[in-house]
C-alpha cells in the first residue's frame, strides 16, 4: 500500500551571513579546480579506420568469412587475370588482417589457424589441376608449396594482429577495478 505525504516539503534555507570566498567551501577548506588534460590530436588515418565497420565474428564465422572471400577472390583471379598467383597472394594479406581484426576477443587464437585454411580453399580455382580428383589434389598441394611465402606472410599478419589485440585486452583488464565489467561487454 502506498503512503502519501501529509505535509509539503519545506524549502531549504541558506545560512545567514557572508558567502565563502571563491575556491573555498563553507567550512574553510580550499577547493582547487580540476583542469582536463589536453587531448592529443588524433591522426587522420586513425579517424578513417574508426569509421570502418567493426563486426565481431566468432571463430566459425571468421573462418567462413575468410574461406568464402578467398574462394571468391581465387575464382575472380582465375576468371579475370588468368590465375595470377601474385595477385592472389597480395589479396590474401588484407583478408588475413581483416579476419584477425574482426574475430572477437574470446576467439583470438583462431585467426592464425583460420587464415591458412582459407588460403587453401581459395587456391583451388587457380591451381589448374587436370585429370580428375587426383590431378586436382596434386595441383592444390603443389600450389600450396610453391606459394608458401604468401601463406606464411598472411599467417604472420594474422598472428601479429591477434597478439597485439590480446596484449591490449590484458592491459584493459589490469587497469579495470576488480568487480566491474568492461563497458564494451568484452571478457
């Protein structure tokens, strides 16, 4: 049952006498104004990167994204550029970086594992195998061996990005007081 007030609230009364001097409180203690720290200017590259989409993919989602993109790029490379391995390798590096940037923090370890698999999936159209399943398999294995530099480079890019992201996440957890949740909802 709700109870209502029986009398109206009384207005607050100010103490009689002079007001305290500026910068002091009524009991005589001095109060110093807090000046905000000047902000460092943000480079234009960082501002441009902040405008990009920032999805958070699970490990499976990141794997599907990377494999699908690399297969489409491999097919377009075969169709338009006559299976240029250099173009395919160069396009693999940004896909590796995006995969490592877009995977969520709980699945960071998956990114360096996912990108070599995506490279292998995407190299199927440009490997150029003949003679059935055995010929196609041998062509894919040969293409993976010949173009291993791109494979290692993309895996290194994904590994470095995930290491930096993990170190930054650990630093955020260390600075956060115990018992509080991360405002971004990360673990």
